[in-house]
C-alpha cells in the first residue's frame, strides 16, 4: 500500500515567474468563458433556453460549437452584410485565441531564458506527423504578449456576441 505524505508539509513551487503563471491560468479560464459565450450565442440564434442549449452543446468540441454557431448565423443573416463580415472577423480572432490556449495547455514549459523566476517562459512541443516526421518546437513567450492575447480574447468574444445580438434583435 502506498501511504500518502502529509500534504500540508509540501509546497508548490515553480521556476516560472508567478505573474506568468497567473497569465497562463487567465488564458485557460478565458477560453472557458469564450466557449460559454459561444453557447449563449447559439441559444440566442436558435431561440433556446439555457437548459436546452446545454443539452445541445455540452458535449460539443470547440470546433463543433463554431460550426453550429456559424451555420446558425448564416441561416439568419445576410452573408454579404457588414455585420456578418464583422462576425467572421471576430470569429477568426476568437479562433486565434483558442489556438493560443491549445499551444499553452499542450506544451512543456520551462523558465525564462533570462533565468529562474524571471519574466516570461519558454515552451517546448514535440510533434510527430506523417509528412513532416519528428519536429521539436521551442518558443519564448513574454508576459506582455500573454497579457495582450488575454485582452484580445476577452475583447473579440464580446464583439462577436454583439454581432449575434444585432441579428436576433
């Protein structure tokens, strides 16, 4: 039998700066907000109450949510309208945010090249694809870059929702 230690005697520590970790968590949490807002947009477009939209969307992936939202928006609006063009632009930005979230969540993280607990961090991702073979990706991220991306993710989901509201109003 494995006996667990007294966890109160163990601290959580990281070589990555606390601010970077906070921003990292903010990106992950913002994506959950974005997905909730996508569900609410679908609810508005399809005239569904909260419970019904949850039944419909709870098990959908991000890509499936986007497909349902886009199809619903196309059905109810003119694809040549300025509102729809702005919707597509905002959706592209929301997609970029989701890609950043994936990159953050599915990478190995190391402290900043500047040193332990210094601002920023470095990510490493190994992939093995049929056509490209084994590939190692290393990329540095500044705290300023992560913070800016969080602000953009927060801004563009609101802009997207405004375009949906304009269609159902």
